[in-house]
């Protein structure tokens, strides 16, 4: 999915649909959110990875201790 956002960003930038020059970071981020971009796809991916790893370790612990999940 991250590759799609990169591709979309590049296409919109080249076509002039998305203008990011001479804008403050906050304004640019707000504009990207309005256009449907994820706020930070890398951060969201890392959070999902951490959540999945935590879930796996809890399940492993419960299975090792003999409790039903």
C-alpha cells in the first residue's frame, strides 16, 4: 500500500494537482490529509507490526502456560 501512496504522490506532483512548494509543513500535511493520504504510512505500519508482535507473544505465553485462548 505504501508504494501506491508514493506513486500517487509523484503523479499528482508531476501533473500539478499537488503543490507543496513554499508551504509550511503543517499546511502541507493538512492538504495531504484532505486529499486522502495517510498521515504517516510508515508510522502506521510500525504500529501495526508492534501490535501484531505483542499479540503473538501474548498468545504464545498463554499457550505455553496451558491456558485456553
